[in-house]
C-alpha cells in the first residue's frame, strides 16, 4: 500500500512539473483529485483495511494528499496568473470593447421635448387609462351613443361584465381627449395640462394608418380663455418643433367637443411652404385638431360654463415623429425592428 502511495506521489509531482498550461493542470486535477480520481479512490479504499494497516497508511496518505493538493494549487495559481497576463494586449492604445446601449424610442424623444416645453409654460403632465369607459371616450365629449361622429373613431370594444348601462362599456381609447374630462373632475379650474399617451383605432393598416398610435392632448381652462390664447400656444409649439420661420394657419373643422373647432396646419418644414411630396404640394402640414371647449364638455367635467372657458388641442405625436425624422411608414414604430430603432 505504502509503495503504491509513494508511486502515485512521484507520478503526480512529475506531471505537475511538466505542465505547460492551465488546461494540463485541470487534466491532472480530474485524473487524481476528482471524486472518481485515482487518489480519491485510493483513499476511499483505506476504510477496508485492518485497523493496524489503516493507522499506518492512513496518516501517510493524508499527508501525501495535502502535499499534492498544495502543490497543485501553487502551480495552478502561477499559470492562471501567467495566462491572465497573456490576455492583456501589448498595445494599450487599442480601442476598448464597445458596450451596446439601449436608446429612447423616437416617439419618446419627441414626447419628452414637448413635455419640457409645456412644463416651462406651467402646464402639468398627466396620464390617463388606455382602456377607457365608453362614457369618457365618447359621451362626455359630446358624442352620444349612435352619433355619426363615433363612426370616424371605430375602436376595439371590450366586454365589461359589470355593465348595467351602455355608458359603462369599455373601449380602447380612440384619442387622448377623454383625459380632458378626468383632469377637470380631478383638478377643477383653473387648469393647464397636457396628456400624452397611446391610442387605438380600428384601421386597415397601411403606410399612413396604424391601429396603435400616440397623441398628446392639451387643455387650458380659466376665466377668460379665448381663441387668441389657443393660437399663440399652437404657434409656439410649431416654432419650437419646426423652427422660427414656421407659420400657423387655422381652418374650421368639426369636432363635437370643441366650438369653434379647427385644424391647425404648419408651414411644411421640408419645402418651407413651396410645395413638395410631404405636404402634397400644399405647403402646409396638418398636425393638430383644436378649439374652444364645448360648454357640454365643461359641464361633464363638473365646471360651470358661464364661469369658465377653455381651449383644447390634440396633436398626433406619431405624426410629429414621422415628420421630424422623415419616416415614411408608420408601421415601423411598433415593429420592434432594431435596424429602425438603432438610428435614433
Ligand atoms: N381628439 C381629436 C382627434 O383625435 C383631436 C382634438 C383634440 C380636436 C382636442 C380638438 C380638440 O382627432
């Protein structure tokens, strides 16, 4: 037994002396020291010996085991150190590894820019639910059930098991305007707020239409809010987004929740108003729906229309991002395509 042990000791020491890399050390570790390795098996075999023999060989065996383990660790550490050093490039001026970083979505970038502008004007930035009640999305905004204006904003209707009257039906909100009512109810007047968010409509999807898109709503309510306030705010937004030379033109348009209602159009920033493909040769870009808040809507928000007046506007945030970055297909935004997203 003792000879066998001495033999194994010599063998391992010799091998350890000859190793040239960590890989070789690991092989030795496996061959002798692993659970089924030769040394471990030998030591396990000691328990079957007679008591005398066990005493005699056991002590020596543990001594040898310790000696070999120490030696192995020493050599292993030495080689790990050496090989670690070998990984350091000779030329320390070589560029380092580039860590890939995530970035903001183009819509988020524009949204933050707009939030900053309105915060500087003293507006609150609010939020509203994407799954809305039929009441907030339509009825409270002066679009009663069966009103034809509902047809223009068909959406995804969601079954509400608790409903007792139609107003409690749930819809994926078709615009951010329902948040107007929520804001009025919660904060009363005077009130200045914008509400950015995701909206949904039943669309046959193509390069200009998407079932999921972003808007941001704005409203300002007080004692004497009038059309000139609206015009100046919309002008400011246009200049901020598209530059100082941007003009605004407002044309009448019907929205049930504003009176008078209008469409805000800005000088096409691409052709400076001369007419091009983007503005369909008109020189103007239609970007915002706006108007003075209809008295019925103020009432629905719990405000007295004889005391307060207000303005409201709704920008297509997705549309703004498309214009700002020259994106010609709205479907890119929700595609999750990294080739698209990494450009911002
Ligand atoms: N909610 C309207 C839309 O989605 C936009 C709008 C908002 C118009 C506020 C007037 C006032 O088309």
